[in-house]
């Protein structure tokens, strides 16, 4: 008989990137898309995301005037399993993904994207999310302080 076990918590010694629990704390705050495409530079992109402790995600889009306007507010959670694919983050190759970013909009529609990494200690700090659909698009975000 197979015993069901809770998802393991990643150890700094055996994984690349933070555990799901650590990532939950690290994503809280404001993040702006970086469209520079290079490691050394940063360029503000059109997307801004604000993750709150209570599970609210506010999505903003930059206007032609350069300000960010609220597009939508959704609920989010970082989860280990994507029920659409059956894949578990805890079973993935170390360094390939940390968790699934589950978002639920006001209509009750649920989406699963991939949180590939988050690092608050990097210079500049970054958050990397793979948005899935017909193709996979990786978007890298930085805190506002990274853009000068």
C-alpha cells in the first residue's frame, strides 16, 4: 500500500531556488516587467504586478503617458500541482520551476502559470514567471527600485 505524503519543503542544499513556502513570502510586493532582455540592463515594460499577503494580485498596464492603470484584481496562490496537466512542482527537475501560480478571476476562471524563480537578494531582485498558452512566454519582473 502506498502512503500519501505532503509535499516536501525544499532544502537549500539540494535545490536551485527557494521552496514554495519561501517563494510565497518573497513574491509579496510590487513588481514591474523588465523588457531590456539583457542581464545587465533594465527597461520598464508594460506590466506591473502587486502581490499582497492576503492572496490578492493586482494587474496593471502602463498607459501611453507612462503611468500604470489597474487592469484587474484576481486571487492568487502558489500551489504544488497543476490539475490541468497533473504535473507537480515538487517532482520537477531542480531549478526548472518552484510552484504553479494559480490565479482566479472574478468570473471564477482559474489559470495556472509557472513561477520559475524569485530572488530578493539578487542585484536587482527578480521574479520570473512563464505564462502558458499556445506558447510559453517568460516574463521577468523587478521591484520599482531596479529602474532608474
